[in-house]
C-alpha cells in the first residue's frame, strides 16, 4: 500500500517508543521491570517488548506452556505495565524449528499466545530473526518462498487474535546488510511488504545489526519496499556480545528527521539494568525532539546553535567541565551531549537509593546456552544473540568456542586497524569536521559490526585478544611465590572488603558527582565511539609513547628545564597522571554508594578500566624516570580505536605487547573492594621498604618462628635484600618497579634487559662490594667453623655462587633478560601480579628484549610463575640443581 502524503508531515500519533528486553543473559528481575515501567511513564515512553533469551519458552521451547509459577510472574508483570500505561508486548520466536505448513503447529502457536492473552496481554510480536532461511519439504510444497511462509503464519495469528492494535513482526532479513541482494531488490522484503497484513508493524535494526548511523534516506528506501513505516529495534546500547564492554553514552546517530518516517523505536540496551538509565532516558529525549527542526534541512539558526554547542562541549572535554553558563539550545532540539548532561543530573540520585546486593559479583552475560534438539527439521543449535551473530550467518556468541592465548603476531589486525581515522559528530549524529568525539572505522565498519573482530584465520594472537575476562579461572591463584604468614597479619587488608557499615557517602570527599558520572560515561560510551575523556586518554598516552624519544635524547635536567619539547612531554605526562587519579577517585567513590545493586553492575567494568589506566600511568612514569625509550617501539603507531573490548582494550593495545595478551586477562574480585594498588618505578628511597619485604617474605616461606628468625638475622638485616634484589637495583634500576597499597610496599619486580651483561657487572662490581660488607661469609671455611646459624650459612653459599656461575648460552638465545618478582599475600587482588609483570615486560620490550627468564626457581615459586605465563626451560642446562623458567614476548 502507498502511504498518504499527510502521514509524512508529522510524527505518528501512535508512535511506539520504549524498551525491548531482548538480550542473552540473566534477565531483569520483577522489581527492576516495575522500576522500568515507572521511569518510562515519567519520561513519556509507552511500550515494553518482552523477548528475553533467557526465557527459553520464548524461543527455544516456544511450544511449551508456562507453568503456574511462570504464569503468575508474567501476570504480575503485565499488570504492573498497565498501571503505568505501558503497553506490554509479548514476543514469541518460533522460527528455529517451526513447520509453517503444519496445522498442528498453528494450533500449538495459537494455544501459547492464548495463554499469554489470559494473563492480560493485548499486544504481541512474532520474531523470525537469526534463523536459517530453510524450509522443510512440506513447507516448500505449500509455499512459494520462505517469506510467504512466515507472512502466512503471521497473518493467520494476527487474525486469530482479532487484529490487536499493536502487533509486530521481525523479519529474517532485519537489516540492510542481511537483505539479499539489497533492500530494494530483496524478494523476501518485497513479499513481506506486499503480503503482510497492513495493521502489522515490521521491525528493523538499520544498515547493520548494530547500526552506527540510520539515515532518513535509508528509511525512505525501506518504507517503499515494506509499504509501511518500520519500527526500529535499536541495538546501539546492546552489550551481550562482549563481556568487556558496557555502553553508557547517549542515544546518537539517528537524525531527528527520522521521527516522521518511523512507526517507532524500541531500544535493546545493556544486560545490566541499572546501567541503562542514560541509554533509555536519552531515547526518550530524542523522541520528544521538535518535528519542525527535524524537517529543516537547511543551515538554520537552530542548527548553527547546535554547532556552537558542539564546539563548547568539545572545549569542555579538553579542559574539564566548564564553569560558565550552561550550553543551551532552542527548545526540543536534540543534541547527544546535552541530552547526556540532562540524563546524568537525573541519574545521580539513583546512586543514593538504598538497594542491597549479596553474593559474588557476576556479569549477566552467558557464555554457553543449553543445546536444543529439534525434531521437525532436524536442526539443532542454540538461540542466537539478540544483536546478531559473530559474523553474517555465523555462530552465536553464546556457543562460539573460546580461543586460547598465544604468542604469535597480530600483524593482520594491526594492518587493518592502521586505517582507522577520527571523524566528527554533530547534532543527531551527523558528521562534521569540528568534533573529535566520534571515531570512524572507514575500512573496518564497512565489513564488521561491534560484535565482530578483526582477525585472521592464521593468527591465533588476534583470537587471543578476544578472550573475555570471565573465562579466566583465578580462584586458586597464589599471588606470591613466597607465602607471608606474619603472626598478626590479617587474611586481607583491614577495610579492603567493603562492608555495609563503612559507607561514607554523606562525607563530601566520598560523594559521587555529576563530573564523576560524566567520566564514567565517557570511558564506556558507545560501540563505535569513545567519549571525549576516553579519547583524551588514548590520544595523550599515544602521544607520550610515540614522543618518548624526546626525553630520551634530553637526559640532563638542565637541558630538560629549558627545552620546550621536553617541558611539553612532562606537562602531558602530568596531565595523564591527573586523569588517572580522577579515575581512582571515581572508583573509590563508587564503592561507597548506597545502591549496591548498581555498584555490583558497574564495578567489574570500572575496576578493570582503573587497572588498565593505572598500568599505563605506571609505564608513563617509567618513561619519565628513565628518560624515555632509547630504542624505537616495535609497534603502536597505528590507532586501533574500536575492536572487541572497548576503550580498555584499545588502551592496552597501545603498549608494545602484542604477544602477552594473557597478562590482560583478569578475574574480577567476587566482592567489591576499594583497595587501590599503585605500581610505579623503583626509587632509591624504596630500598628500605623493599628489603624489609624480602625479609618478611623469606621468613614466611621457611615456616620458622618469626621471633627466632628475627634473632638469627639481627646481625644481617640486609642480607636477604642484597641477595635477591640488591644487584638489580644497583646495576639495572631502570627496570625495577614496586607496588604499594595505602601503607607500604607490598611487592616488587626487578629485571635486567641483558642478563649476560648483568652477570658480568655482578662479578666486577657487586660481588666485591658484598665481600667487603660480609667478609665472614666469603672467607674460606669460615662459615663452617664459626657460630654462624645454619640459615645464614645457606644464604652465604647462595651469595658466593653469584661470581661462580655462568648463564648457559641456550638460555640467553630466546630469553636474554632476567627477572625476579615477589609479592605479598596481603595483596588479594589477583590482577596485581599480572599488571606488575606487564610493567616490567613493557620496559624490557621497549629496550629491544624479546624474552626473559627467572633464575633458580624453587618449588615455592613454580606455580606462581607458571600462572604468569612462564614455562620451565628443561634443556638449557645440565645442572640438575638449577631450574630456569622463561617466557617470550
């Protein structure tokens, strides 16, 4: 049918605006859905589409009726929606295995919808998305095409239900990229348009499953084919395809001119309900946009005002939030950043609401869906992701095999990523040359969607980058090769685990602010776009890394003081440190909020992001302390902005560490903690604390009485530190890092880029110094005849071996660097050991090293180093008493 001209002149009075719960993973609770209905009513939204993939009777077992308990739950849900004047649309997905021509199947389908209608439901949807376009032999005899089969079933159900006022149909070709061969020439879509009953609305996701931009022209083209205005099922904020990402940015990329061209918009947001405030509220704001401005294609004064607002917002993002008067636009002109600001003001009180949460933190995503066996067509599989498959026609993320980490190259991904360029974004998501907040993937976006990854079939390294954090099993990780068992030491740091009674939200320093939320949203923005502050982190670190040669070529402080280039480098390093501290403040304040439910949803993402930024900040400080990198980086000049993993992964990729992806896999703490560990370059002033840590850890390993061991070492307080750490910090201090909590140093890593040169220097310089400091331990037979305690004698033997042993050439061929790492058991954050090692590896890599080894590994530390990716090197020495572990990077 042809649409009347007048219908295009204004927004449809029955415009559908709401939310679809259509993701894979833990569904929202009844209380959360009731809260959603209340908010939707306040914001002027009118529809909720029930399609959670976790309800298997919605899709995989669609034939089965709901139990009494399930019926009560749905009835309460439908009743709650009516109380808020929200239309509850029940969706059923029979397409996996239905026999379209079977009258028995139609009876089952009608019986299922009849049951739901008895719950009080008056609006329905049939979804045929993410299924194979195949029919049984009986279907082929009954119908001319796949589209005709679906349309026939849908029309019959629609008539059976007495033509409900709202009835939705989701086609198998639900986006332009899945239209064969394209939208205008798709036989499937043309059949739907001509045969589907006029009162049934058709759902559409845009150019792709997750569409960066939906243009009015594309909707005009579709409307002509469908002969009706489409309803957008918008996956812009869907995150069920990537456990590393959550999307807190505003609704964008949909020009307001679409309002007159659509029948409605339903947003399919994040799995985490509490994290969807901005996503849903900005959709509501967009839906109220002025129609007059939507039709003004010229550069009107309002459009100019919007551009001015863009410029000011960009300035704000560079210099922090502006203290000037608020940026304003004419009434009902939608601007994403202004809509975000408005949403944040309203979201802030949500953090102060008292909501409890118990049990371990777990993300709502699912990795595996129970297999389903189908009898009618012989198909078997699992329901597909709500936001599409991993590849066009590929496997659902829920059933995709998880690759393993490897140490091979990622050149294919880097080559494709090198073409990523920054492009701007103006009002309604259209592009301009003035903003740097929008990130374009000119080549990548053409063939990939956010759930897809840039990877080569021959590159296991690329696959390794796609590992999800929740797949790391760190339950039994031993964080230290030496277990510290101090008599008075608690199991973990006091106050580290958050208790209900410890909240200090009312104290000003602990109150979450709108600025904090703005930073939070910028770090977790949108699938194709990082927020301004997120982009700042990427750009600043990339600049500091690529210009590290400036400080390397100006080692003199006097020169640095007068050199504008060096001064700029240090100023920008300080700026990066300031941004890192702002994130630490956000992290700490978040742990004090009353809304524990919201904390549990956001904590894994913020915890991971804080750790990544802190790691990069440690690396920047290393560059500063050690006058930059003296050799060029082996990688990193590309700008890999948008791959799987979001901003955190993009930041990680800027380190010269392509082949150590396993070090970026962390298990989120099961209980929220607010303890912040700082990793930084070793300073001379740290020697006393590091030596004391060596002393405590060694005593703990022996299992001896603490007081007795203190007496034994009374005359040799620095001996343990001199043996295990002294040579490194004296001869190779530029590769040493410490990790500290709020009180003291709790771990260290020491390394040397050239182990053979270190060994030579130990013999020439370090051993003579030790002979002078401990003469009685070096004199022949003195250790046997004196009253020196046995533990000291054993250490004396180890000290004497420093100038007698040679490192085997076979060891140094692939593992030329040497490393030693100790960490206290008081560190309960399982990611700290990996981040500490990452700092050392990045420093070694920047100086040209390709591998490192650990010397003289004992039984106590074998498991510790093994979990950090080290493997035993069995064929490098004939000495059975010496054990080497190594890893290549």
